[in-house]
């Protein structure tokens, strides 16, 4: 097949000064996109700021023959998110792609994870994605085209020592699925990436260090390089992609779809409310996933779940 290009397209990549965002920005720029490299340049906990990381990536892109501009606005504030989009429109005249990648990680167990821990995490991951996408939306809507990528995490499956992070990432799945429904008629597609890579937010002093001297571990670390995630992100950002409202997992050389499945369950056929004891009695049937289905939408789920009432 022909090489996929992004000539004439303008992309915003948040948190692009390091790690995953940097890899995404480099690949999009290499394929012809004009890129706004956004990064506040703070610590992995969201403290401080430094223009260096964003500017370094811009220089790297320019040195390779691409076009990019640095942006150091904070995605943790609504004004900062709007300013990022304004940078894209001012510098390049449009916005086609938003890769919501910026993230922080404030490791804490429950209940030590307090309100500040939760709010700071939601500000960057959830509200940052919300506000940046919302700021770009009118431009995409007017041109009848756009690609939005959000970033979730398999940490949503259970991350006891970083509950706020997992909570924010879970919320982004709901955001993605719901926005995708509204976006499709407008020519805008919204999808979610779940990276499998070693990044600053994924590092913790409480986690064992997997970098050892063995050849197996060195090979594993190479496979966990952030660059292995970017091809999937780039595809979701391309005009040829027609996928919408999906969650894709990428990293370590593997690419997969992460879907939400529901079991057929058990139907109470008697009169009135099912007795509590009946729920217990049919517990195995409720949980039997042999014939699970994957609802494409809320309506699709309702049609399946309530289908026995119209039979």
C-alpha cells in the first residue's frame, strides 16, 4: 500500500516533550504533518515548568526537515487548553488532529490519596482532554473533518497504588465513546489509545525496577519503548481511518482491540421482582461469558438487554 501521509494536516500533541508524546509528534511530523508540540515541562507529578523539552522536540523535527512549533501552555487549566489550539490556528491556520497525551502520576494508596491528588490528576488527564478537544471542536466542525485521540491505560483494570490515575483513565473511555457518537455525523472521529510502554507516569518507587543486566530484560525494555505505540496513534489520526469510538492497545510490537463485553445473563421470568435468593441461585448463569456480546452503542446495549420484554 502507499505510504500514509499527513501533508497539509495540522496536529496538536499534548505532553509531547518526552516519552509517548514525543514519539507521536516525531512520527506525524516525519509523515508531513505540521505539529504543535505542547509540553509544560513539569515533573511527572505535575510540578514546575521548563520550556526545554518542547523546544528540543521542535528542533529535532525541524532538523529532520519537518514543521513544528513549541507550546508550553498547561493542559491542567481550561485557559491553557484554549491557548494550545490558538497556537495551532495562529501558526498553521487550522487544526485537524488532536492527540490528547499529556499526563501526570501522583502515586498514593487509598485513603491517603486525598482530594488534591484526585483533582490534580483529573485536571491533566480528564479535564485537559475535555478542554483541549472542546477548544478544537469548532474548527473541526466548520471544516467537516477531524481526528481526536484520547489516552487511557490498562491501569484502569486495577491500579491499587495510583487510584486517581486509574479513575481518570477510566473516565476517558466514557468520554471517548460518548463523544464519538456526536462526532461521526460531523466528519470527526474519536478513538482511544491504551499504550503499553515505560513512561515517566508509569514509573514509581513502589514498583520493582525491571531494568536488570539480563538479556531478556534488556529486550523487554527495548520492546517497551514508546515508539512502538505511535504507529497505532498515527493510523487513528489519518484521514483513511474510519474507526470510531474504539479503544486500541499498542506496545511491545503487539496491536489489539480492547472492547467492552456483556454476558447474556439470566432473565427472571416470574411475576414481580426477582427474589434476592434467585439472583444468588443463578449467579453462574449471570456470569457465564460463553455468548457475550459487544454493544456498539447505548441503543445497541438496550436492545439486547431489554430484548426479552418485546419477545
